[in-house]
C-alpha cells in the first residue's frame, strides 16, 4: 500500500522541473543582444512619466467600464440556464426572468446617468 498523495507529489515535481527547465533553457539558449530599446519599459508608445496626471488617481470612467463588464457578464451567465430550460420553467421562469431583468436595469441606468457609455 502506497500513500495516495504520492502520485500528486510526483506530478507536482514533474511540473516544477518542466517550469524551471524551461526558464533555464531560455536563459541559456536565448539571444543575448541587448540594446537600449529592448531594455526600456514597454509603455504602448507613450513616454513614461514619473507621476501620473492628477496625482495617480484613476478616472471614474475606468471603474464604470469595469462595473459594466461585470454586470452584463453576470447577466449573460444567469440567462443561459433560463434559456436552456425555458419549457420546464413556464410562468414561474418568466416571472423570475422579468424580476432579474428589472434588477439588472438598475446598474444599467446608473451607469448611463453617470456617462459610462459616452466615449470621448
């Protein structure tokens, strides 16, 4: 009788060897021609500044876009099971869906009023 965790430990060991081996191989076999452009931080074509404009605070629009993504992503996740079992749910399913859509409309209206859908 062997310990049931032995295969798991062996698998973790193999994964660690492969990960470290890949890093070591790229360090040994990779090109070593460095220049100034390769050593600079990647900033999407904009010169990096020591301090962000406005003291380093993100604009509210950033958070509104994130909130929109989360709200509507969750909405789609909840609508898939409803669509699949629509026939079995009948009237209760329709009432539940309408209540869900009314509740999901509240953050949509909030975002709309805050200007989250206006791209400048």
